[in-house]
């Protein structure tokens, strides 16, 4: 097997005035640090495979497909062999051009995003991928390792004695009264997977599950947040020819609330350091082994929407000028999801298997239980999961979480059957014979 890897990176920082997080928080006023799309093209295992992490809040429905089609075209492959996963920073674009069309019809709402900027990003992506192919490097070895991240993530759903969500553990100062409570169900491990040419590291991917928010959403200051800054720090301290890519895992119910107060701006630096230290610790454990097998696998799912969602009622809410921007722009995402389901446009789950390492690409905001369950079911495999692929369905709670209520469940677009569908999909992607 002769494999090679081409790494690429391009700027996706929105221009001044561009909407952030779907348009209901202040738009871009300044850039604290740029947003990047970083990825690789893997060549030599059938048609090219493309995996890309984007420093945006989300990319949904038709817009997500457009990204994948665009990178696929540049790499000479098909969109089903392309995974585009957002890192989910919030002072960042949250793009759904379907929602944008619905919102612009209103005339008085801030747009979801700018289609011109969006297509500019796709152009940059195509150019970056094509350019990268000219300097692809042979890869022969792979390695995986993990390290615990200390005091960064916590479960944001605080349950009461009745088993229902009592409070959302916020990163804001108002979360102070629950900060002393245990972290709850989390995955403390940061996972690292690296590809090598002999002993030379060519690309390193990191996976960790938390909402990447130290402070945000108040001043229109764009940032790749502490995870992006940790990635940069790693880049500065590692082999200069190695590309570092950070993926946010199943973080739908994970945030920094226990360890962070969004009024303390210095916390961004503190959280950066903690993630960076775990990147260093995991990297120190990487032991390259010859690549024996590579496989790309996909599975399409079409989870049913919540039964109580009515397109007519949602459209009325969007048109209700007495309502706040968030209560009008957000339902435009919901309506786009319902229309997409009506078109039967599926969500594609994908997995890159290299030896006994499985890197899964999942949609929306899956709860951390999905990655914990997948890892527990297949203890012989090294399983890392990236969430925030196709953002169409928003939160993906577990069936149990639906019975507990809480914010995420209240704005989830799928009905509770999504748990069985997604869990089964993850299991199908992981249930495989060991590579000889
Ligand atoms: Zn989120």
C-alpha cells in the first residue's frame, strides 16, 4: 500500500460586520485571532479521502453539502469521502444558507451569513486543496495516544433530585452557585492520532469534547478560542513541517462552566495552557507503527424530526416582529431542517479506519455519552470522534436526556428516536474485524 498525505489550511475569518453565531449576537467588530480551516487529503486508499476541521460554530444542511462537494471536486473525489467538522467556537459564523434565505425574506432581521463570503471560503478551500496535492508526502506509519485534560470540561446539565435538569451550568458568572458541584459525565481524555513518513510526523489530529468557549458572544470579537490557541501553540513547539488539526468531540452537553467564569478574560489563556499540556502529554506517548490497512466507511441516516414541530407555526414565529432576534433567527434553522427532511436529504456519518484506530465524523452536537458508549463497546479499538459535521439537526441528546428536559432538549430538532439511530450507526461503523 502506497499512501500519501497532503495537508492544507486556509483562512475562514469573517469580514467586519458579518453575523456571528447565526445573527443573534453582536456581529464582527474585531478579530482577536483568525479562524482557520485545516485538513488533509489522504491518497492511495481508493479515491482520495478528505478530512477538514473548520473554526466556525456550524455549517448546516445544503451549506454543509456545498463544502463537501467543493473540497471533493478539488481533491478529485466524491462528497461521501469528505468530512467537514466544525470546531464550534461561538464568535464565529454559524452558516445555514437555507436559513439565510428564510431570514432575508423578513427584511428586518440580521442575516444568518453572507453568501458571498461563504463562496469565497469555498474558492479558497478548492485552491488550498489543489495546491496541497502538489506537495503531498508519503506516509508509512500511524500512532495514537491520549492524555487527560485537567480542569477544562464539565457537564453543563445539573440534575435535580427528581432526575430532571435543574439548571444549565453556565460559563457566565451566574453559574457561580453550581461551580462547586461535581463535573458530572465527561470524557476527560484528549486523543491524538498522527501520520508519519518513517519517523517524521506529517500531520497530527487532536480530539477533545468540550464547548470551546472561555468568553464570547458579547463584543463581536472573533476568536478560534482556547482550543485554536492551543493548536497554534502546539504548532510553534512541534516539528515545523507537521500540520496540527483540532476536532471538537461529542460536546453537546459539555462546557467549561465548572472551571470558568466568562468575566475573567485571563481564563482563556489558562484553558489554552491546559489543552496544550494535554496535547504535549499525548504527543509524548505516540509510538508510530507501520500502516497495515486504511478504510473509509460511510453510513447515511435520516433521523425523524420532533413530532411537535410545525412548519407553519415556526414560520409564524419567524415573522413575529414582536419577538427577539434569537427567537426568530433560530427557528429559521429549525425550518431548514424540516424542509431538508422533507427532501429526504440524509446525514452522512463517516469513519476513517487506520489499523485499529477509528476516527468517526458525526453530525450536529452529540452528547458526550455517544462517544463514551462507542469507546466502551469496542475497547480493542482506539476510537476518536469529531462532532459538528452537518449541523442541520442541532443538539443530539440521548433518549434518557429527552426525559430529563433542559435547554439542549428544548431546542433539539430530532425526536428521541435519534438515539437509537445514531448509536446503531456508530456501532455499525466500529464493528469490524481487526486489521491483520
Ligand atoms: Zn453548542
